[in-house]
């Protein structure tokens, strides 16, 4: 079954897993299998005034809709592009007196689109909104209560002159949002800023070691002629060679957890039991639970004690980060690492989590040499655990490269930046803003490395002079959030 630009994939039904996507031709790592615009999408409630409601880019100064005073846009181009989807919303917000929550706004946008186009197959979609999974029957009591609240709020917001839908269909739409809402990120891909529905992407099944990844592309509205504008979309990209007939899979959760934890998370959020090879055989679990090898192997009790200490420390760290007490975070990390190092192996996830936080916070505090040491150890561990073309691995290697560069460790810094660039070329593509930033860094560090190799003394003299004349680039403030996950679940 193919439709409008989706000729390279096919929907098929698989035993026990329902529908899935299959490749119709061969793909190589980094190939875009398909790109899909959102069926409907909205900005998160907390960010409505700092994120463009059309392309989801973070901007300093946005234009506000003069009618509803709620929607914000980069410029007239984005405002014009939004009008078809914003028109009904605009008058409904004015009538209602305020904007409802993101879930209600997204449901309303979906239903206005159905009112305009019908609920059958829309152009470029392999499945209709009617056919998407809603899992309402699997909802627990708390989720059912939230669903009833959402439906009531929606009915208060929905204008009486618009097409009226039955309660069952409205509940179906909220179920679809709950199970299939895709997280939209800002142009750097570092912060989750909204949620959208992409019907074709919803057909891709989960695998903890997938052959595809999804990247959000904010599109381009900056070209002078509108014919060169590209719209906001998701891209499904191949991570390794895919043959015709292979199932296309993506990972709904971060791989850096034990198989049992991943399975629990998938069951709780997406209502299925993961039967992928990595979960069934618990592959990589031994690495993630590794203990120090050698003659004086730590006892089981000592390992248990250190893992409990690590969990307690991570809770304290989260609290200190939320309050912005970064020196306290560093102290907690150092104390924890002292206890972990004689007991836990280099790939143990509890050690890696502390190393990751320590390197990020120390970089922010401009203590680059210590940060670089932790970042190197973190990356060495990650490389043994993650898929070689994992986007989160690429971002971690990039961060480590920038930290080494700031520390004046130009050879290691350049090497890590090149490694990150090779990964992100596959996961994000050459035109993504973060890949472009990385290319600039790669060229800069290559130039500095040549200078360093020709005359080490002169390199350090020039570096010292440059740092005196310009303030060193400060790393972004550490975020307490994890990297945006693939699908957005209302907590």
C-alpha cells in the first residue's frame, strides 16, 4: 500500500505486533526513507510565547497574532503558512476567552482537519486517522479519569457552529494523541517544544536496536522565493543497510537502560511487551551491570551497596540541579565516583550516568580539564553499549569533543568532533542545524590542529592571547531534562 511520496515503504500486518512498515527498496545508512509533514501539531503550553507555532523554531522576537493574542510566529511567512490550521483555533480562543491545554488544542486541530477533509486517507498518508491505535481499552483508572477531563474541556472549547463529533470518536482522538503523539524539538534538537501526529511514522514498530531513526526537521522559510520554502516535517532515516522486504523499526525509548527497565517502560507507556532480540536475550545487560574485573573482585553485597548509593546520589543531584546548585552537583558526583570506581566496571550504567552529569556541569562551570577526563570515560563506555549510529551517542561524542577543545586538548577534541560528525551525518543529515554547527567546529579544530602540529609553543601562545581578548564560549546551562524521547507521553 503506497501513496503520495511513500512509494519506498509498505504497510503490512504482522503476527502479535499489528501493523508495521516494510522497505520496498534498498537503503544505505543516512538515506531518508520518507519525510512526512505533521497531520496536526501544537507548541507546549509552557513555551507558546517563545516558539514559532508554524516551524517550532525558538526565536528571540516573535510576531503575535493580532486577533487571538495567543499564537506567535517567526515572521509573516510562518503566519501565512499557519492560517489554514489557525483560523478556526483563532476564533475559538477569542470566543472561549483563553487558550486550552496542548492536548485540547491538538485534538481540536485534528478534528478541524477532519471537518475540512474527512477522516479518510489524506494525501501522502498510508493510514487514516480512524485506523490509528488508541489503546483506550488498556487505560488504567487514572488515565481514564484524565481522558474524561480532556473530553469535557474539549467540549467546552469546541464551537457550536462546527461539525459535531460523537463522544466515542472524540475519545478515540485523545487516545491516538496519548499513544502516538510525536515529540517536536527546537532547531538544535536539544529541547522538546511541542507535540504532533504523524500517521505514517505511527506505523513503525519499536525495536531496542532499530534499523531507523527519526529526526525532526523544522523546515526552511528563509528563502526569498516561497517556491524554495520547505515545510516542517519528520524524516525517517536508515541507520544501517536495509534490504527490500525488511521491517523498518525505530526505538521508542533510550537504549541506555537494562532490558527489564526498558520493557517495563514500554509496557507502561505503549501497552506492549517488547520481544526484540536485545530484550529476549538481555544483550548488553552484562556490560551495563559490569563490575571491576581483576583479582580483588568486589563482593555481591558491595556491588549492591554502591548501586543503591548511586541511585540515592542521582536523586540528590536532580534536586540540586533543579535549584541551580551546580557546585553541590559536582561535589555529589566526585564523592559518588570515589565509591563507584573501585567497584563498578567502565560500562556500568550507574557509573556512566554520574560521568555524564559531572562532565556536563563541570563544562558549564568552565572547569574544562576535569570535565574532559570524565567526558572521555563516558564516551568510551557509550561506544561499547550504543548502536554505532545512535543519535544520542553522536550528541554525547559531540559534547565530549567540544569539552576537550575548550580544555586545549586539541588532538583529542578534533578526533571526537570528527567522530560525532560522522554519526550525525547519518542520524541528522548534512543540512540539519546541529550538523552544520559541527561542520564549522570540525573545520576550526582541524585548522588549530595543523597549527599545533607545526609549532606547539606558538599554538599555546596564540590560544592564550585569543582567550584573553575574547571571553571563552560558555557551555549551555545544564538541563535537568533528558534528550527529547521519540513519542510524547502526557505524564
